[in-house]
C-alpha cells in the first residue's frame, strides 16, 4: 500500500505532461519556462542544442522529418516556435512545417504553431480570425499554406492542430520597432526616428502573452481546429508608445521623426531584411489593429496591461548601466 507521500508523488507523475518545444528564441524559451513551472517535462530542440536550464536540450534540424518524429514520441504537445531568418521564410518554412506536422501526426501530439497576421494582407478594420487569408505577397502565402495544410490534416482526423496569431512582438529579447533603434536614443536624450507612420494605430503582442496563449491552446481541446489571436493590450501609435516609454524611464519625451523612404531603400542595398520591408510596409503606415476578443471571451485568456508590457520592455535597457552610450 502506498504511503500518503508516495500516493501524492504518483498522482503528480500521472498528471505531468511531456512537451516538445522547437525553437528557443524569446517565444520558445518563454513557453518552456511556463511548462517547467507547471512541473511538466520539456524537450527543447534547436540547431545548437540551446534552451532554458531545466529542459532536455537537444541539437537537431527542425526540417529533419524523421528526427522530429523520433523526438515527438511520447509528447503530449509539439510547439512550433521556430523563427527562420526573415529573408529565408519562403525556402526554410515549408520543410520545417511539414516535418513538425508529420511528427505530431505520428506521435499523436497536439501541434500548436506560433503564427502572425501576415496572412490577412492589408485590411481596413481590426483583424479577427474570420477574415479571409487574402495576403498575396510571398511571406503571407507561405504562412497561409502552413496553416491550410495543418487544418486539412486536422479535418481529415489525422492530427489535432491550432495556432496562435500575434502582432509585432515586444518585450525583453524581442526584435521590436520600439527596441534597439529607439530606446538607447530615448535614454540618451536624442531624437528618435521610426518607420512611418508615427501616428497610425498599431498593436504589439507581448512575448509572455504569446507564450501563455500557446500553452493554453495546447491544453484546451476547445482550441483545436482553429486559429486564435493572442490577447494583446498594447494598441496605440508609435508616438504614444514612445511618449509613455519616456515617462516610465523618467526622461523627457524625445523629438520624433520618420525614416525617409529613400533611406529605407538605401539600407536595403546592404540588408536582406530591409529589402523585404516594402511588402509589409502597410503594417506600419496604416492602422494595424489586432482584435483578440475571441480568445478572451471563449478561452478566458487575459492580456498583460499595456503599461506593464512597456515597463517590462524597457527594464533591460534601464538595467544596462551604459545603455545610452550605444545610441547611434
């Protein structure tokens, strides 16, 4: 007969789950930390074998279908948190998406994919999940194909899938429009320049809110078979966001401007990333607003308050003694 302690430990073991997190950037690492905190077993896969301490860290190629299927064996959920180089999406995403979809199908795991809003293309209203996938540029098409292939497999009864769609990331470690090009200058009292437009309304998704949504989707069967927008409270113009960041930092509101179009084109001569910007310029020049009411209403998810998001995003810059010295 089991003692009370042995019985509790046995029950905890039965309730624990095993997860395969592919990718250890800001999102994958945040997902892994949340799962570890819940007492679950977490395998993290990257090319280099990196990942948060406490996880089983594995070096592997996410496009290797056989290896991904092997690593997914016994997993309850597979999280696709891969982030290929931006200018290589068209070539690098399809084999990774196919490998992880196949791994989930063979293992019986739920596939939860980290996604974005590119697939809708330009729209003239807040984005909801029922919008058509009308994006025609290459990056929109590759993301749409990933989802449609996964959804077809789900509807055929071969696998269970869902995805979380977020806006531009913000938070520690995120590559953000309000990051390295803005905060060092703001802290140094210098003029801040951003991609146009300073005054269009824009939604940012906090990295921790994306991670929380991914974890929730993997655990809730009500979420499977459809996409969800990540609850995101930070919706304002860049001018408003920069003004609030200055207030939180205790510095004067800086002068602000927009990079001229010719400068963007010139930077594109040397940077593959900058060459890709014209396709998605509408995301900054026009209003780009995420409606996440479905996830909040139907799944009970709650976004981090906007002021808290900005404070968390600012904190690493304030913690760096010579942050202002890095202002260009």
